[in-house]
């Protein structure tokens, strides 16, 4: 069933909205030069073996999985040892941010997430048979901080950088905010809090730090013994047979049934802050932002300089959240506090009339005070709190981007299990996804908003600007929206990167990946002359599908890597 979609909205978006070729445009453009002027890659052009980019562009790959960080570091040998992998770029390249070190923007630090790598690709077998294989897998995950530079038109790693580091499952981290030091995060083993995993999308704070988001943490926990997960654990899909990695056979931290590590799984599912320019500073888990399967953490400066963080929980029927700091970020930083430790977490309710409300998740709500012991308990179980207050179950919220007009965009990637549509999720089932748009009152800090559909992929699926399962998202300062896909595309074509002109709603295909890969992660240099984007799991790790970025030979293992995309004429990427 399909609910008819509104063509008019209330509130600030109302005057502006109209449906064009599938994507909705807020304002009629009066510009002489279009925002997006390149020749799109035709929908059917890809053979799946070759990376394609629009004619006006050039593309280069670098930072492959396994590249050593040091000049005398271990070269990539497949499969890597645990020791080698800890000194090499990880796998599963995903969200990333570029932090410039030079005023010309040609030199900087890239903080890069390593979301996941399946066992056959990373360790060469379906499951680990010893602890070193577990360590290889653990060290392939996490984050890399890499110094990079463009020389003679080519980007590359700067080896032996004082900033370079790998953060993985065995890196000590701190915990801050309301759940820090709480019994729910303590184990009988008294082991320190270590590591980050399934680092999906990201965020960047106005105070110069990187946010990395822990998504499907449940997939790393299992149990060798019979273990009955609690109702609350089940809501986070923790299950004795739920591990895709088998770490629990050799590392008891990941054994749900091990009495010494009973709360280890509560230590994951957070947003983690990293200072890329302070290589000795520990990453910090910011618990005020709630525990769920965090996709990304998009930060904007709201009214009174308050830090506003938009957050998606990527699971079918889970929610969209935002966090608003209590005081302005400058004031908090000046007082030696983190703006991300003190504030309010909200979950979104999207109403039929095109308005919505941010519902606070606070112990001031009598229903939540009844349900939870304290604020830490609430935040550890944020999903349950959001259900109690009546947030709208969504079709897998992925990335959030904020455009120059303050409009907020969120990819809802798909939901094949939806049986009942609602206004914000109008397709049942929803195999191809959508992009939702809203505008918050009160410069992002208000509790009310108006919303509409920017794009419903089903409307475009058979058209030239076809896309399916939108996921990665970035809005540039001029109003171009970069959209990455992760899922089925029309006629089984590979995943792609499109650019939408948010003023006209037009979509143009900038890049098409190779078979089996996801295109994800978006970071630009400050001059917008280089856009970095990632090729994740090319060929799903199978050399018979592709050897990307090496030439196909049927046997060279494909490697996740980063692409640098530039206009041949040196212009702004996306134009
Ligand atoms: Fe890691 Fe929801 O993508
Ligand atoms: Ca994603
Ligand atoms: Ca996805
Ligand atoms: Ca993905």
C-alpha cells in the first residue's frame, strides 16, 4: 500500500515546496549557471568491472586496506597477522573527515572509519581458529588517523606522521557523560573500557574533533554457552548465536554468557569523540548521545552557539534523534567541559500534517522515570525510551546532512519489512528508500519542525536518474546534496554517487563503483576542489568478482580504498 504524499507543507517549508522530477525543490532557482553542470554518467554505462566518473572529472584511489602507516611498517600480505594489521590502514572504509593542516587545503589529516570486514576477506576463513585471527579482525576495525598530502596532482599518505594512529578494539578509551562509571558499564573482570567497532558514519565538531559512530555492535557478540538474553538485550538484537565474527570463542569480552564480562555489550553502541591533532588523547565515548545503532552524528551550531547533533539509528522501525547541548559550545569548551556531555537527547515524531515534534528523553518525564533507574539507565536503553515517548518508527535512518538554508536531510535507506505505511514512511514495503527533509524551529534547537519528502527512490527507479537505497549524504555550502547508495540499483548496476541540486531537485550521476562495492563516506577539502569518497568491500572481498583497485586478474584480493575526485578544470566538485 502507498499513502498519497502531500504536495504542500505547513510551516517554513510550505511556500517553497513543489515536486519536480521526483525530488522536491524548496525554491525556484533564478541562477544563470546551474549548481550542477557536469555530464551525468548514463544509468546503463557501467559493466561493473570499471569505475566510472563523469567526463569532466578525474578520480584516483589511495589508502587501501593494509597500507602500512610507517615507512618501515609491514607491507600488505593476505591475510594479515594481528600485529601487522594494527600498524596498517583498516578495512571497511566508511565515514571520514578531512582536517586541513595547511591553508591551501592540500595537506591534512583524514580521520577514516573502518566499519567492517567479513571473516573470509580479512582472515581467509569463515571463522577464527585462534586468538591471533581474532586480533587481525579486531585490528581491521575502528578508525585510522592518517596524514595525507597532494603532490603533483596525486594524493598520498605521508608516512611516519606524528599524528598517525590506529584506534581499534584493543585501544583504551574513556567514557564520559551520564553513563560514565555507571554499574551498567562495569564488569566483574574490572577490565578497562577498550575499543570501538562497526564505525559507520561520522561527524565533525566546530571545536575541531572527529565523531565516529558505533553501528551494528551486536554482530560481534555471541556465546559459547546457553544464554538467554534479557528483553533489553533483545531490543539491541544481542543473541548467543548473533555473532558474525566468532570472536567470543577466543576473547571472553565478546561472550555474552561470560559472567566476568556481562556488561561488555553496554560499552558499545555509542558516539565516540577523537581529537585527530592530539595523537596521545584517548577517544571518548559520549554517553549523553544515547546508545543505539548509531549511523552518523551530524553537528550544527544552533541558537546561542549550542551544539546540535542529528543522529540516525539504522535499523528497521528505529528512530531519528537529536542532541542539543545545554550551553553554547564555546562556553562549555572555555570551562573545560565537553558540550556533548550535558544536554538533552530527543527522538523525532513525524506527524501526518507535515509537522513534527522532538520528544525529550528525560527522567523529568514520569513515564520514563517509572521505566528507568536513572539517566544512565535511560541512555543505555535509549531505544526503549524513544518507544515509550511515541517516536515514529522509521525505514532505517542512515546519514543526516544540513544544507546552507538550514534544511536537514536524512536518508531512509529501505525497509522491506514495512507492512503499514505512515506519512513519513509512505511505502509498504519500501525496497528502495527515500530522503526526508525537515526544518527545525528556533535555529535547530526548537522542539517543533516541519518536514517533507525530498525524494522517494521508487518514483525515480526506472528513470535515468534512478537510485536505490540512499545512504551516505553530504550537503555542500552552495546547496549540492551528494548522495551515496548502498543496495540494489536498477538492472543490478553497482552502487553510485549522485549529486542533487536542492534548488531544482535535479539529480546527476557523478560516479559509479564496481560490482559488489558500496560507495560511502564523503569528505571535501575546504576549497571543495577535492572530494574524498570510499569504495567499501569491492567485490564483497571476492577476487573472482573484482580485484579493485588492482586490475582484475581473478585472484588478487580486492581492497577497500579511498577515492579522490576532482574536476579536470580544477573547479568545485559537483559543479
Ligand atoms: Fe553502516 Fe547503516 O550503514
Ligand atoms: Ca551506511
Ligand atoms: Ca546502508
Ligand atoms: Ca554499509
